[in-house]
C-alpha cells in the first residue's frame, strides 16, 4: 500500500510543466516578432530614400544609393547606348552605327526609380520577401531605355539611298536600221519596317549585334531581250526578196525590200507564253497585207476549161486551147510564211499561191461530157459591113469558139466577152448610143450576140436575159441571097458590157460545146452547139411588124471636120414597129415551157453631116421632104 501511495505524485509532475513550457514559447515568439519588427523597421529606417541592398541593374550595384545617385551611376557605368556597335549588312556592304545614333537611349531616372521601388511595392509580406531576397541573394533588374524609331528610320533611309535600285524593264527598238537593246535591271528596295523589327529585338539584348538588312527584290518581267534583238538584226541583215514559185512567162516579180524598208515594217510585240512574257519580232501584218493585196490581181489567174472542137467524122473532141489551172495569192498564208522564214534567216521567200484545177482538162472525152452531135446551129449575114465591123465580128466571135457550158449552168455572154477595147483587137465602127448611131469601139459585136440568141432560141434553151436594139438594124434581117426576111425582126439581141448582157441556161444533163465560124468573104457568122439531143423541138410564131411609125424628118448637121461642099450620111431612116415572137419547146409531146419576146422598135431618123459653107445646107423643109421622098 505504501509503495502505491508513494508513486502517484511522480506521475503528475510533467503534466504540470506543459503550461510553463507553452508560456515560455509564446513569450519567446513574441520577443522574436518584436525583435523582427524592430529589425525590419530599423532596416527600412536605415534605407529610407535609398535603394535596398543587393539591387543591381545591368551589373551595376545600386545598393544604398538614392535614386538620383543611382541614375548618375547608371549613366556613367552603362555605356552600350553610346559605345555599343551595331553592324548593318547587305551582302558585302556594311554600315556601322551606335545604338544612340539609331535612337536608342538609356533612361537612367526611370531605371533608378524602378530599382528604388523594388521591395517597396505590393503588400507588406511581398515587400519584406523582396527586401530579404535582395539582401540575401541579390536582385538584378533590366535597364529602362527609350527607342525612338523615327531616328532609326532616318538612319535606314540613308542606307536605302545607297542600296535601293530602280527596276528597269529590258527594251528593244529599231532606230533607222540599227537594233537597239537596253538590258533590264532587277530592282532592290530596303524594307524599313521589317529591318526595324529585327533592330528592335537586337537592341533589347544590350549587346553589340549584326543586323541583316531586309531587302526586297523587284524583278522585271523581261530582263534580257538580246535573243529577239538578234532576230531583228538578222531580218535587217540583207534585202527581202519575194518571188513567184514556178514563175511563168509574163509573171510579175520579184519584189525586193531593202533593209531600210524592212525596218519600217518590223514589229516588236510583248507576248505571254508558258515561259513568261517576252518580246517577239515580226513584220507588220497590215503593211504586208496592203502590199500583197496590191499585187494580188497581177498574180491571179482564173481557171479555164480546155477549149475543143467536135470532129464530126471521128466524133471526138480536139483540143484547140489547153486548160488553165487557176491561181490566186494566199495573202494570209504568205504573211505567215514571210514571218516564219525571216525569223529562220531566209531572205528569199516564195509567195504562197493557191491553185484550182479546171473542171474540164485537156484529156476530157466527148462521151464523158455528153457531147455527141450537133444540136443547134444558126448563120447570120453581114453584107455591106465595113472592114472595121468585120474585124469586130471576128474578134468577138473568137472569144466563144470552143467554150463549154456545164449542165445546169447559166451562160453570160458579157462575162465571156471581156473588155471590148482597142488593146484587145477591136476597131471603131458604128454603134447605137443613146438616140444616135455613132462611131464607137466594138461596133458589130451585136452581130455575134444576135447570132447566139438565135442559136439558143432555135435550139430550145431557156433565155434568162435579152435586150433588143433600139431600132431595126438591117443586118439582122438579111437572107443568104442578100435580101431581107422581116420575119427575123424581133430576133436580135444587143450586148453592152457591163450594163447589158445576154444570158441563157443549159438545162440539159450534158455539157454544151459552142463553136463559132466567121467567113469574111462570104459575110457569114455561124454559131454551133454540140451536145446530145434530148429530143426537144421548137415551134415559134411571129406577129410580124405591127404599129408601124414613119421615121422623123431627116436631120442635117454641120461637121467642122468635113470640107466645104462635102456631105455624108451617118444615120439611116427606119420606121418604128412592134413585134412579138412566141416560142413553144416540147419533148415527146409534152410542153417543156413557152415564152414570148416582145420588141418595141423606135422610129429612126436619117442624119446627114456637111462641111462648113456647103451650099444649100441645111436644106429648107420642102427640100428635105422632096429629097427624102
């Protein structure tokens, strides 16, 4: 019992010590806090108006300095803005500058103020922590600086004056006969904003730096025109000669263009192809076209069928004039050919001629063309004609000898006749012009047109265009014995190119061959049609001369070209009349067509000419009638 009682007080003693220990700890903490507060207060009192210890800027210790002192120290110690080196490079070219020269300056006051505020901003705890960190391990702050970009821009623009190059397009021109080439040039332009961006990032490092200038290049579309210049020089190196291929007798040419003329025709165009834009040299199309169109008529040959006669014994065709291949100048093709060959260095160039084959060549056979027999023929007479009129009949009739008319084609006498002129073998003879019979080139051609009309009429072919004479011409009513057959009145036709024509149609499935024969001594003209008869027949009737009108009184005119006392009759009186001829063409009892030809002949007066001073001229009215009667 006694042992237990003695142990109980020993167990209660540590418990009694706890309040004492706690009181001691709390008291210690209070004392420590008071000491810490005293230290902080003392620390801040000692650094009042000064930068806390351990604070530095760019390696410059500012501990314990007032802001003004710190600013002065920074300005002395941080020399990069004034003494730093910035190297600007463009290839091999360099420019050296200091940061301050490009507008980069240290702001010492602002930097010192920033250092002073370190440990004095934020909540109290943050401040104490910043102060302790700065004191214990130091704090390095970045300097504050000012970058005036306007200064940098001015500096870079001064460099741009040296680096920038204007872009130049290559040019090609012809001056006289000289080809002038100016090479192109790639443009270069300093990109100031992009270079400023690089400069700004380099300055922030506060270290010497090399800045690569940002330069944009502006390449010309055409840098080099020398290749096309060589082509132009080649074109002008010698004269251009245009020739007619397979030249025949009478063909024109050659035509030569000297270099100075070629220089006027050279064109230099900018074209765009898959390889890019370039110059292209050629010859002016409009100028070449005008020239070629000018010579085109000289080169044109109309294709012509062979001319034949039909041998009545062998019943075969015999060539009297060979066929002619048609020819025309291909202007567009020639221009293209000239450009291509000139570019290849060829200066002797053949014209591009197109050829067309005739429908009927020399080897045509009578049976192939359906020419087997004489299907129509007519003979007219020209007794009393002058030598000049006979010459014109012969010349005109020869234009149609051996001609072929295709099946279904309409034949124009005027078109086949061509130009009636002295140069083409015609002479001056009497012609009807207006209301007079006068001397004119080609008098007598109507003998030929009248004979053709009658051959067509009696052959039963359709007449498409026919004009009668103004008055009755005695030649066209002559008979073989020299008398007159008035039933032929109304079967005449006149041709006066290009206004008055005679046309008919070969409405058969066979070709029609025409032959003309003039017998000057017998005063006859015979026109023949050869083909194959389809059995058609012709019935015709005439009304005879109706509504006859006496001719006017004769006219007497003075002609200064005649001698005194000389009198010459130049026109003869013919009564006027109307006549209608009807025709019916049939085959195997069926009428193919019917037509009528109505003619109104004017009354025609006699005309006499006399020389000046001829006695009794002009006669009195009574004498006129007596003489005429």
